[in-house]
C-alpha cells in the first residue's frame, strides 16, 4: 500500500512533531486556570429505576466492559509467547495489554458503583481504571509505531501520571478547590497524539485497520456522551450515555480482535 508523504520526513522530525504536540497540550492545560468538575456532569438523562436498580441502563450497560476485560485476560493467559508469529514482539507488550484489560474489567466495576449513585465521591473509582486504560493504550502505540524501547520506558511513568491525575482531582475536590485539568489531559492527550503517530510512523504489525476501527468506536462513544439527553429525547428508550458505554466496550473488544489476529510484519519499522 502506498503511504503518504510522511515517509519522506526524517524520523527525528517525526518524533519532534509528536513531542511538540504533547508539550503544547501540557502547556495549554497548565496555563488554564484550575476548574472543578461541574456538578451538572452527574445529571444523566436516563434516571429510570427498573427491577430496583437506580439508573438501570447506565448501570447494566457496563456489562460490555466486563465482557471485554474477561475475554482480554483469557486470551492473554493463553498467548504468553513473544517473537515472530506471536501477537507480541516483546514481553512488556504482553504485560501492558494485561494491565489494559484488567483495567477495562475494573472500569465495569467502578462505573457500576458510580452510576448507582452519581457524585464526585463515587466518580473516583470510575476514573481510576479509565486513566490506566488511556495511558496503557498510549504507551503501546508509542512502542508499536515509534520505538519499542520508548514505549517500554514510558509505560510505568504514563500509568503513574494517569493515576496521579485522578488522585489529584479528587484531593482538590475534597479541599474545596476542585481541579480537573490534569485528568482531562490524561483523557484527551491520547486522542490527539495517537492519530498523528499512526499517520507519521509505519506499522510494526498487521491489522492496522482494526486499530483505526477501535479508535473510531471510541470517538463514537464520546459523541454519544456529549449528546446524552438528545439521544434519550429522540429514542425515548436509551440515552447517549448508555450508548457511550456500549460503543466504548466495542472499542475495547475491537482492540482485542486486533491483538489476537495481528502478527509482526516481515519488514518492521523503527526499532
């Protein structure tokens, strides 16, 4: 397949472009004044109670995350090998995917806990595993496309940054000076960086199209989240937030499809 003119850029220039975008995003967030999580965030459109379960569909729709987490961990338990012919060239990738799917499963638990009684206190357990998912995906994409060594070295620092962003947000809320800026950065920085990385750097594995589909499902999930009330008004049956859970779970499942079927390319990109 013919690639874009990005191939003509020196590797160092490509890395600098990605790094510059990351630094610029961090700088913008740091320059913004601190702002608390709006309490309106917890006002979801579908508040129906069915079978004694508050906010029923927002609660039960987390089954998709549980399924994705369990299926992912079962696959990873069976496929521990690395090298040619395996879904993983290096052992750390297997470990990172294991952390990722454990966090997807825990997202189901945290989100159920939150949606039974939505407030800033219960939101903590919802956001912690999600931050781990975001940072795991980012480090894996860095490793697969830019440099295995960079992805491996950034994995734990990125996880720590993701968890710290949630803990910091909750601490500032507790002392009456809520600041959600850095969690927002953890959530949206991968959305900015990953498409650029995919555009600039060659694939190291097959099944790149599956990765694009998984990212597309996540974008669809965010759109449903934004239009929560409008979707509920239009359907009278299901809200945008419920469909957000479904679409985000499909993203995790499609990512699992990718990793289960992919194999290293005969001519991998940069090491």
